[in-house]
């Protein structure tokens, strides 16, 4: 889990609102001062950080190298300690790498105002398997996202000064813990050929893996797991960034944009998806990650309509999806294996997700609705 340290050294006008939002988002690491420490004392699970070794904080941050090395030589260090370094040169980078070998040092906070990417890539590569955490001091959310995703591994955490409650919401979203979507078996009841439809390919900016795909359905009652085109064939090269998702009228699952809502996803029509959007990528175990869309291709192709049936709470749930009629398009069976749509037959079982049933502009609602 990435560590977020929020800078709450000053009591601004909206201080209490920001602190409450941090608690709401389960962010519990705070850089404090003499003026703000009392706000966090005796609160369960909260960890406090401070520049002053005289402060009764959980972690003391040293800026002076000589003082830090003196503390590190002590046999009995009473508090957890960290180091703050402004990275301006290669020598600074080497100093950070050297200090990261000392297991007594819990973390190093690094601030880089000029060169950012290359030095942090070097530090992440050096420190990602060490006990000493690499924390990046960032100025805005764009920098936070960059640091958290550099070299795919990212830094161990960030130090950030929030200006609004929304900053905290968006920040939590960047590191939000992965979630799972429940997948169930559905039996194929009927397969219908459709001579031509407008088909949508969703090309992501990420490489998708065997077992991964997107959840797509003709109704909001349920969604079939459409596998990514990661497989080589003798006739067609793999497209490991692509999901040939279905027809333009189908729903696809995308991340919920409003972080104040409890829902983890919403729906969009495939015809609405465009470059720059975010979509959910789901594997055969139900694990979810978010991918960005690079482009969308819409072309007329022959299709197959699958009518399926699943079960939940003793009720039969009808589910349908429309896929291009081609060997490279695959659904996923209960064992997690990708099966070409041209080989599937009535009675076969595939993985699906049972949806909310009714949506309004993509958001689940409590409403009587008939889709068939």
C-alpha cells in the first residue's frame, strides 16, 4: 500500500474540513507542527511526522546529514526516523542511494524541482526492494500520479499539501486499493447470427495480459467478460492492447468518476467511448485495474448474439452480449480459459458479472425497468 503523508503544518481556514476528509478517505499519515500536533494526538492508527526531534511525533525527519548520521550511529534509537533531501545533482542521488542501505532509516523524502523522471527512475530501481521507503514530495496531483506510476512500480509514497477536499479525494483515487468484481457462471441458451453491425474495438494505452478483458453487455442486468486479443494466430498478429468489445449499443464498465459515491463503477455505451477515457480491465479472477483508452475503432462486421442465463439469490438472470463473428474474439469459461466465439455452442458456460439492473446515464438507480 502506498503511503500518503499530508502536510498539515498550518491551520488554514478549512483545516478541520481537510483533516476530516483525510479521515474519511482512510489517510492517516500527517506532517505536523507545534500548532497542529494536538489535533492528532491519541487518535487510533494516526501516524505523525515532524521536523523537530523535540516534538512528540511518531517519525522524526532530519534535514541535516551530519545530524542524521550521528543519530543513525546510536544503538538505541527511540523514534522512527527519516531524511529529507532536495535532489539537485547526481551526487545527491548517490547520497540517497547510500543512505537507503541503512536499515535504521525508515524513509527518505526526496524533492526534485528540476530533473524529476530520470533521477526518480534511478532511485526506484535502486530502492524498491529495500526496507527504506522512497517518498516523493510533490506539488500537485499530476506530479503525484507521475511519481506513483514511474517505472510501473512507482515510489513508496508521497508528501503532499492539499488545498481542497477534492485534492484529497483525487489523491486517494490515484492510489486507491484495487477492488474485485464478482464473476459468475452463465449458460449459453441461444446463439443468433447478425449479418452486420457496427462493431467497437477499444484500444488501451496499456498492454493487457492473458485472462484479462472488459465486461460488456447488451443490458444493465449483466455483462460478459470479453477477452483481450493477446493471442498470436497463424493468420493474425496479437493486439495485446485491444478488446474487440461488441456493438455500438452495448454497455461497458468504466470507473465511477464521482468519488463521493459508494459505487465502484458505472456504465457507458460503447459508442460513447473515446480516446482519453478510462475503462475497467478485469481478469478471470475478478481483479480490476483501470486503463486509459488510446483510440476506438468502429467498423461494420458480422456479429453473433449470445443469450445467456445466470443465477443470483435463487433468481434466473438473463444476460446477452453481441460479439464480432471472428475466431479472434473470445469469451472466458469458468476455468479462466479464453474460448473463441465461433467454437462456443448452446450449453457452454462463460464468466459474467451480474449488474445493477437499472441505470440512468450510466449510474445505477432503484427503478423498475424492462430490458429484453
